[in-house]
C-alpha cells in the first residue's frame, strides 16, 4: 500500500513554518481531521498524555501519512487560531485544562456527537465554540491510524464562525455544509447515533445487524422517540427523518463498526449517556415517553467494562 503526502516533521517549539492547529482527542475523528488539515499544510499539534509522532489515514485504498507535534501540557501549546476538540462527550471535562488555555480570539471546532456542544463546552473556554457535525465514518486501526469511509463531510452553523470553519476545511478538500437551522442538523445526526451506536454495541455486531428485522424495528423505535423529543425542542425533524436515517445506515457497508462498538471491543468507556441521555432527560422534561431509549440506556449502563465479556 503506497504512502503519499508524507510531511516534514515538526516539534512543539518549531511550528511557526506553518500555521499550527491543536487537536484535543487523537481518536478516530481527531486523527482523521488532523490528517486532512496536515494535507493542506497546517502544522498539527496533538494534545494529551500519550505521545504521538504521526497520523496515518487511508481513504479508498490510498494512505497518507503526516508527522505531527505533541504537547504534553497546556503550557507547551504554541499560539493557535483553531483547535479541534474530538474527544468523546464524556471525556470533555477531562480536557478542561486544555480548553482553558486557549486564547479568546481563537475557535474550538467541536467535532463531537451530541446536541449541546456550546452549553457543554463554553463554560470551559474563552475561545469561540463552533459545534460541528461529522458525517464521515472513521475506524481507528492503531495509534494515530484511521481508515475513513467518505460521506457528506461536516455541517456547521451558518454564522461567522461556522463559515470560517467551512473555509478552513475547504482548503483540505473536506465538504462542509453551513446550516441556518443547525439544531435540526445536530438532532438529525443524533438519529444515526441512537440507532447504530447502542444496537451494535449491545449485540457486538457491525452495521449488518440493522438488517435483522427485530433489530431494525427496535432501531426505528429509538429514532422515532428521538424525533418526538427533537420536535419538542423546536427542530424541524419528522418521522420521515427517522426512516431515512435507518435506510441510510442499511445502505452502508455492513462490516463498518460504530464508534461505540469500537470502544466496547477495545475495553473503553462508551458515550451512550451523551447520546441517549438527552433523549430520556428532555423527554421527561417535555412529558414525552421514551421507553425504548430508557431501556437501552439502562442495558448499556449495566454492561461490564473491559470488552465484550
């Protein structure tokens, strides 16, 4: 397999040759976005306890590799205009020190799941928070290594900060949609997550499990509950969005793993509370029954940590 786009190595104290971009969360999404940005000439600084020297991304059989810098502590960060936040929802408090270190004039590209990006992140940083929906599927295959299945790209709010993010990733060849009604877009992505993530994690099977009639029916029930809560929150979702989400997931290659299944297989904590939790909590607030979401959330809470055993 050929490697293209290999970049010149950089370190934390020598990133002035190219504009630095910080990446907090070097999992599948963080490394994918880091690789796209590095391909456009940005100097990537990965933040965290674990050293990382490179990111490697494979798309449609073509692999690109880029060396990256590593900052072990917030004090080691160079001045940055942009920071990609790509941790799982439940790990956001763990990186609060990094977020607090970011300058007020910068921006945080919140490449996370969920529907409450700004409410969750803004108390931790002076930087502007840009909620970002990531549609591409990426699978982590090793430290800094991902395999990407291209899809729609990214969706950001149609405001000044969102348009700046669209311009940034436009330099990398990543399609970015700007949405005037971003909450509807975020809840639309949540439909995919409440179907695919819990059901693959519980069964231990990739997306092909959604072709089983019983699992398909359960996934649609989860999505329809989510639509009702989303409508109560003022979005424009309809039951057809739930059916479209199921059809889209069933159209994907059946061998693909959801992020929660990847986490469970690796023995990592899963973000089910950040995905299903708002559906149950907001449903209770609006008086909307969410029995399927509540039951699946309870089952996920009861799973043992440390893999599928």
